[in-house]
């Protein structure tokens, strides 16, 4: 997996949501209204991911807004758990997921030029047992807004399990919008790309040139290497805490003094660290997540 630092890449930041539904499946808005709502809310792109369906959404793109076709597919789980929910970003042909092994579903997504995301692991009751057999997905939803309806939107430990036991995978915050308010405009990604095109956004996703947020802004992120010493530094909007996380017991949490806030922090990476990712939490509890640096 190629992994870049988005803060060192050329281009602009584009705000997008990778998971949404319309009346074509169990969403409450028709396709056109779903795209219009996100465009009006200031988003640069939206992926439509109706269950087991793929729609031509090209008519909903504008100069300043990209409509991306996708799907949420549900292969059965041969490993004992509930069925998978896999978001396919940028596919154009329906996948007959009922008859395919989950790895064949992911291979089909990639063969179409798309990318696969493992959705809402906490809500699905999935554990590492369900993810160990899967290959080829590029990201896991670290946050899913509609799953906050039962308080199971955050999946940081599932992401860390995969990072610790399996290796590089990116984290995505998404709305999984079905309604019009409670699960809209709360979790998104910021993608760095030279241009607002399908190729530009897909390349940004594949290389990890993005971060996830519920509001806080990551302003800069840097990996400084001097000889065999490594240091990660971050700058961000005012935060109550900044956490650096590595595998298992590795990491560090920095908390702002009472009545103050943090806008930067640094972490000297101990030897034998496999990865470091950064989490920002603001005063209201809203979070942002960088993708990991993999060593
Ligand atoms: Zn789902
Ligand atoms: Zn969904």
C-alpha cells in the first residue's frame, strides 16, 4: 500500500462523504435531492452507496461538485459473524454479492476501478475474526454517523486491531446518510488532490492523502527523520487533547492544561514502532483522525 503524507502533497483540500443512501434503497431522499443537500452544505463530493444497487449519477456533477457512483454490498460471512457491509467507491456495474465470497466481491470492486471500505465494525458486531480472512480493502470506517443512533459509531479499536494484526489500512469517517438531519453532515474526510476529478479523488484515497474529522482541522502533520530517530509533529485547530497511537502499548496522550487549549504536539517514535496515527479531540468532544505513518 502506497502511503503519502497529504500535508506534503500538492493540491487543494476537498471535503467529501463516502457513504450515503437514497430512495433507491433505504434512504429518505431521492438521488438528486441527496446530492443537492451535500452540495448546498459545502461538500465537494459525495459517493452514493445504495444497498446492492449502482446508479448512474453523472448528471449530478457540477464544476464545483463531484457525484461519485458506488454501492454498499453485503456478502455472507463464511466465518460465523453477521453479513459484511462493504462500501464500494467508484464502481459502475452491480455486483451479485449474494453469490460471491467476500474476497471475490472486493476483487470485483477493484477490477471495476473502485476501492472497498469495511463499514461500521462495532455496529456489525464484527471483530478481528471477521476481518482476518479478508483481502484487498483499503480502509475501515473509524466513524459512522448513522450508527450513533445506537451509540456504536466509533470503531477506533477495530481499526487498531487491523493495524496491529494485519497491517496498513486507512481510517474513514462517514455519515452513512439515510435521513435528512440526524445522520447527515457530521463525519467526513478531507482529501488532498491537484483537482476535483474522479481520478484525483480516487488517487488521494488510494494513497492515504486524506484525514477524517467530525469538525476539528488538522493543519499540518510531519514526520521528521534524523538518522535512525523519528519524530511526528502535528498542528491543529484548538484541541483539548492530542493523542499519538502506535501498536499495542505504544503512544502518548497530551492534554491541555485546565482552561487552555493545544494547537500542536510532537511525539518521538520509539524503536520497533510499526505505525503512528494522530487523534485530535476538541473541547466539545469532536474528533479528527490522521491516517497512520507506516514504518
Ligand atoms: Zn451498512
Ligand atoms: Zn450504509
